[in-house]
C-alpha cells in the first residue's frame, strides 16, 4: 500500500503546481489593487509607492518566483485589507467549510443508504418509483436555486429561519446544510439503489436467504457491504465537490468559510489571501482523493492487488 500512496502523492504534485500558477495569473487579471485601496486623488508617486511596498512593481517572473518561494515556506504574505497574515485568515475560515461539508455528507450518506436500500428491496414498486423521481429531481436542480427558494420561503415568508450568518445557533445550519445536501442525497440514492439491486440478485444473497437469513441481515450484512464500493467512490467525489463548490452557498448565507473568503478576496483584489485560500482548498481536495483511493482499495481486493503490484 505504501508504494501506491507514494505514487498517488507524486502524481498530485504537478496538478497542484498548475493550480498555484493558475490562481496567481487569474488573480492579477482582476485589476490593479491600488484603484481599490488608494483614493481617486492619489498621485502617481503614491501609486508607485503602493506598488513597490507590495511587490507589484517587480517583473512578472520575479513576482512568480517570490510567490512560489513564499508558498514553499508557507508564507503567503499579508492581507491588503487587514494587514493580517493571509495563511492565518485562510486557516481560520477553512474549518467552517469542513464542518458544513461533513454535516452535509453525513446526512446525505445515511439518507441515501436508507432510501436506496429500501427502494432496491422492492424494485419497480410505488416506493421505488417515487424515490427515483425525487432523487433524480434533487440531483438535477442547482444548489443556488434551492438556496434562494429556501431563503424566500423559510426566512422571508415565514420568518422561522435566519437569512444568513452563524449567530443563531443550530438554526443557522438548517438552510445551508439543507441546500447542500439535496444534490448529494439525490445522486447517492441513485447509486446505492442501483448497486443494491445488483447485489440483492447475486448468488451469495440467494444462498443467504435459502439458509434462513432475514431481510434486514441480507441487506445490512451481505448486499450493502458489496454495494459500498461504488457508493464510496461517488460519495468521495461529492465530498470533494462540496469542499470545492460551496462558494455560492457560503456567499448566499454569509457562512464564514473558505468559499466566502475567496469571493471577498476576489472582489477586494486581495491576492495573498486568495492564493492562500486556493492552496489550502487544493491540498485538501488532493488529500481527499488519495483517501478515497485508499478506501476503495481496502474495499476491493482487485484494486488492492493492482495498487501493491
């Protein structure tokens, strides 16, 4: 397994470097920060001093070299807005995104296993058709539509939930988690249902039933274990997309996570904070992908043998 981990880690380095270079270039296409942080009456001398103080007057190659040199030392510079360490700001915001993603995936996985197994146990029944229709609908509607609709119904119309922020305790979690969980729940339900239908028709399940195993034991101890591999792969991809794609939901609900920090940094042309936030997110995504591959190898002996070959 160690050679597999080493090989998987090495293959992630080049894409990570490409992400770092891409965010460096794209961040600077947003414009000159001096137009935001200096008054309109600023003289050319003041603008030149601002550029020199922040290294914007260096050649692009020198800026790239300084940027990567700082990254390798875990030094991203300071925020233009607050003067605080960019890495500190990104690390402070990231746990909020991880907590949101973890709560979302926990609910989605549990709900998908229950609903998908129930639907697969009675294929083509009314319950199966209803759950399939609802899960496909949930998987197809964009997150931002659920977010806006949820705010309109539960926050504006009925006033039972807060519109944004995290100051209302558990209530603050309801709309963000509900918005994010819809699509993963729909996708995972379809995957679990398909995998369980195949598993329940397998010879070893029929053998277990012939030996007198009850329905609950057949589903939980036999079919579900063998249906876990494809569901795990999809769940991992969905978890990665949650970490990477919670920007819209965090912005709509004012959730103090890494996504909102990225948007604020883009709007404020705060290059250092944006670069730190993207790097932390990219590293987390690569690490999640490696963990998913390892878990899949542990579940599937064929993958494990290939990985250790």
